C-alpha cells in the first residue's frame, strides 16, 4: 500500500512539474523571451503537445525553417487540427513555397468550404503565382464575408487597375461601411477619383489620409497635382514642397514648383526653381532653358533671356520655338531699328521653311514703315 501511494506521489509530482514547466515556457513566450521558451518547451516529456508552440516561437525569432519543421511534426501528431494546417500553409506562402501552400489551402477549402479566410489566402498565393484565378478566390471570400477588408481591397484594386471606376467605388464604399478608417481603402478611393479626373473629390480623400496620420511622398504629390488641376497653385506648391522632403534632389518636382510659381506670376521664385532644376538634370534641357527664357522675358531681363534661349537651341538644334523666341527677344532688347530690320532680314533669308516666316515678314514690314516715318520727320 505504501509502495502504491509512493508511486502515485511520484506520478503526481512529475505531472505537476510538467505543468509548471509548460506554464513557465508559456510565460517566457508571452513576455517575448522566445529562445528561452523554446529551450523549456523542448525539455518537456510530451513534445507532441507543444510542437505548435515551438513552431510559433521559432517564427517569432525569424527561424522559419525550424518553424516549418515543427509545424510538420505538430500536424503529424494532430492530423485533424485545421488551425495547425492553416498556420502551416500561411508559413509556406510566407516562405514563397507557393506550390505547396496552394495545395494546403485547397485541402483546407475541401475540409471547410465556408471559411472565407481559406479562399482569401489561396487568392494571395495565386496572385503571387501570377494566376488570374486569384480574383475569383477574393470574390468567394467577399461572398462569404461582405466585411472582409483585405478581400474588398484586392477586388477594388483590381477594378481600379481595369478602370472600372463604378465597381471600384462600390466595393470601397462597402468596405468603409464596416471600417471607415481603413487607410488602404481610403487611399484607393482617392486614387479612383484622381484617375477619373474628379480632382476636387480626390483632394478630400487624400486629405483624409493626412488627417489619419498617413504621410508620404505619393500622397503629397497627388494632392499637389490635384490642387494644380483646380488652379489652386498655392496649395499645389505647399504639397509639392512636402513631397520634395522625401527626395530633395527631384529635378522634375523642383521644375514643376517653378511652373506653379509662374502661374502665380511670381517670376522670381519661378526663375529660382527652374534654374535649380536645370542644374540638377543630366539630360537634354531644351524645354527647361526655353521655360527659363520666357520667365526672364516676363521680367524684362532680355539679355539673360537671349542666353537661356540660345542654351535651349544648343541642347536641341531643331527647336524652332527657341529660334523664334531669340528673334522676338532681340526685337524687344535692341533699341536700334536698323539692327532689328537686319535681324528679321537674316531670319527670312535663312529660315525660309519656318512656320514663323509670315510673322517675320509682317514684322519686317512694320519696322521698315516705322523707319520711313522716322526719316520723314
């Protein structure tokens, strides 16, 4: 009898120690001490009960190979546990083992055809495999769960890419009914309006992103472009400058800011930004120098304008607009009427096929008339 009681005591003590060890491992895991938790889990006698815990701990420290190994052992020990199979399939997808993940999710769907997440995860895998059937899986997810935010995003994004704007709005609005602050859907809403050229609405939705704490070069750039389309150039400048903080040497953005200042008739700032854009670019700058020349002209800086147009022509010798601008600027700059007449005579002689020939001939006629009247006096 005493021997029997002694054995019971030993068994009870062993079970209690095992429970305490499991509780210790769980405590270590919940507090983020994953490596130590793995050690304690592995020290337990019945490992079949903790393979999934070991797998999760390995995942937490980024050792996906060991996580997969332990999930496989857990599934072998608990073949009917769909949750284990689900987590294992997701890890297969995460480690880009798409073929195996595809098969696992398909098996899960066969086991439980009413679980929307199985269809969604299969859709993600098919998407990674460049399989157009992915959309069908996202639609099945939505049919089973009309509040599934991730599936709604995938479907709405598809419609936006295909420029099916009405359908995109329909899905986005459905998603926002159950989660009004979904950043991804709000972004899609703004982009949909932008691509529809509904810039006033686009501004509202891009600003919603800023109100929710989202800040990025993309958001500020699209806001700037939307404001500019509505001729709100001050707001367009502000947001383009915010976008520029992410990429301070973006010559295109700097040039665009210069054009906005030009629209506001702030020619000095326009000149400064366009000049800076030119210095940053390593390509043909014919358009930029031509734009700079027009800004100099507006400020009556004719000598600088002529130099800018000449640089434009040097960058692109076929730029007939630069040739014409040089002609017109010299006409404004030169005080001597004979010099102006000679200027137009040379242009007519050398540029017989220029689309500006008739203008040149008319202007030459005016100048000769002016000279005649001066001589009569």
